[in-house]
C-alpha cells in the first residue's frame, strides 16, 4: 500500500546499493533527491539484499556500485533485467576497466559513471532517467486508457473492466468520426499510406478538440471509424458546449470528416452505451449531410421519417427482365430508380441493404427456377457500411453485383436453355388441341413467363404466339388434306375455339381460306392419281 501511495506522489523510487555503508550514506545525503523528483526508499549492501528491497519497495531506479562482495553490480543488473525489466540501473565503478563498462552496457544499464563521481554529472544522469521514466509512465497510462476505450467500443458492457485509475475528469463525451465518401475516394480497400491518413486524422481532430480544460483519447474501431473520448476537467452546460461545437464544425468539414456525438456524461461506466449512441448517429449523415450529428437529430429523424413499403418482388422482376435482355443500360436505370426512391423516402444505409438482400434473394430464387442452377451468383452478403457510407457507394455496389450476374447469365444461362426450349416444344405439341398460353408453358416448366419468352425467342427466332400459330397451321393443313372433318371441327382440334379467327389466321398464313386449301389439295391428289 505504501508503495502505491509513493508512486501516486509522482516521485521515482530509488535504491542505493554499495558494500560500503558510508558511501551509501554519502550518496543519500549529498544530493537533494526530492528536488530531482526522486525518493530514496532504501540502501542495500550487496546484490542479494538489493533484489529483496526492489521487490518489497517498488523500486524504479537502482544506483549501484559495480564491485561488491557476493553478488556484484553486474550480477545484480542481470538478475534485475530478468525479474524486474522495468527497473532502470545506473552503475558506479572505481575501475577504469573497459571490460566492466562493456558488460554493463550489454546488460542495458541506463548509464555508467566512474568514481569519484561528479555531483553535477550524477545529477544530470538521474534527471534524464527520471524524465524517461515519467514519459514511459505517461505513455503507459495513455495506452492503458486506449486499450480500455477500444474494448468498451467493441465489446460494450460485456468487457466489464473499470476505467483506468489514471483517467480523471469532471465530464465526458464520445465522438465517433468517419471519413466522408470513403468508397468513392479509396474504393473498398484503403490506399497505401492509409496509416498516415489516420495519423493526420487523429492529429487534426485532437487539435480541434483541445482546450485548456479539454483533452482527447482516440482509438480506431475500424479503418474508417475513430472513437474519441473527450475529457473535460470542468462540468460544462449546453451554453458552453454549443460554441465549442460550432468551432469544431468547419474543422471537421475541412478534413472531410463527419461525426456522431453522444450526450455529455459524468460516470465512466456509461462509456460503452455512449459509444453506441455516438456510432449509431453516423448513418443519419446521408439524410441531410450534417457534419455533426447529435442525439436530437436522430430523434427528429425518427419523428419525421415515414418509411413506405418496398415492393421487392416487383424490383426483382424489373431487374431480371433487363438481365435476360442483356440490357446493361436497363440494369443501370433500374438501380438508379431504386436509389432515387431510397433517397427521396429517407432510407438509411442499413435499411437499404436489408431490402436489397431481400430483393436479391427473390431474384436468385427466380433464376434457379429458370434452370440456371450452376450460376455463381457472387452475392457479397453483408456490406461494410463504414466503407459504403453514401447512397452513391451503395448504388455502385448494387449495380456492380447486378452487372456481374447479367454477365454470368450471358456466359452460362442462355447456353443451357436449349433443353428448356425442346421440352417446351414437346409440351406445346402435346397440348395442341388446347388454347395454350405462354404463361401456362412457363408455369409447367417452373420458370418465369418473362424468362421463358426471352429464351424461346432467342432459341427459335419466333415469339411464342408465332410459333404456336405455325405449328397449328401445319397441323390444320394436314387435317384438311387427309380427313373429311368439317373446317370448324379442325379448328377446334388444333386449338382455335373461334371459327372465324381460325379462318383469318389460316388465310394469313397460307394465302387462302381452309376450303380453298382443301380444294387445291384434293385437285393435286386427283392429278397425282391420273399420272
């Protein structure tokens, strides 16, 4: 407990080690150690005793003679480096022996002084060690806070550890910042030198935040998400925070950053929930392009937004029609229509991607039913919305995926449609006595009508209606030439329920009425018999 109290005082704990008590006493009394930021916590007369005191008294610095009975200074230094590597050692020797100096340096002593020691020289050496220890302690404290903040942001209350004891403040606030238009500027992956961008990001943000009573600690939770803990030494009301926000806004805009900011809070145990509060505001940037988003902005958006229903089935059908036509411009137009709707109605990125995945699932399902079972759909799944953080980047992701799907249909889908067409022809021939429709054939094949119509025209060069009429007319011609069935009976047999319509189609196809065709056919037969 005493050691902890001594460390909190800000003094460096030093142990003096020499096998001559008078020298220990002299070193203790000659210099005003506390003025140098040092507290002498004990004296040891050999290395073994020194190790015990280092452990018991929380020693930071050992000032030791190199030549002692028993465990000498070099052996002591070696043991310290193994057991207490954080302890610094300054070695004093009465021997101008290079080998001793070399061994001491190899062991990592902070400095090596020769007897008789100059007071000014010793003072300068100890000052440097104290300064170094102070910097290391400060750096360690910052790293401890950064680690705690990172875990609070990532794991929330599940992290369960208290804030570091070095973190003190009267009030706190969380900022979650992102680079605007990340995908448009860098693509899906950060460019070379992104670490420099992140360093500049932190430097600019901290410079904008820092005031005599404000300081900041920042950690990256994602390559495009910086979590910053703002610590205030004084309790600030809204009238104090607002001017600070106004001064922060143009600096964020200049750095092409935007941020979500939590409410101020006093209890560090709230940090996890405040990280969620600040990060949860970032998606609302797409609605009004605000540089700083506050909790009241989210409440206002929730009050004002009225999200309409989205017809995923209709959107999937429109995109599929364009794909089957191999119409890249049509796909782009359909995607543009989707995002015009999303933008006008105020959909958030997460909402957009959830609806897109629903639409994409319907589209893939229809393609499977169309017989394209071997397509590699390339669906990316969950999208990183820290990277795709604008309507434009989301639209690019959707457009690219739809284009890839269209290309796969071109490579694989159409080539595999031959068996579908042949199967359809057989079925159409079997059903020639019925008023068969394209949608009925598509349903029998278990594919969509639009896809059936597309591949049938691609495979036969004729539309469904043209093909059916030709097939029925050929059957009618055969029946007229080989039977004595009445014309209306033949019309019914080949699938035409209305006699007049049959006659009209027949004449259009052959250039004569059914009776004229039958008469001509009978004349040809009679002539053939005479011959």
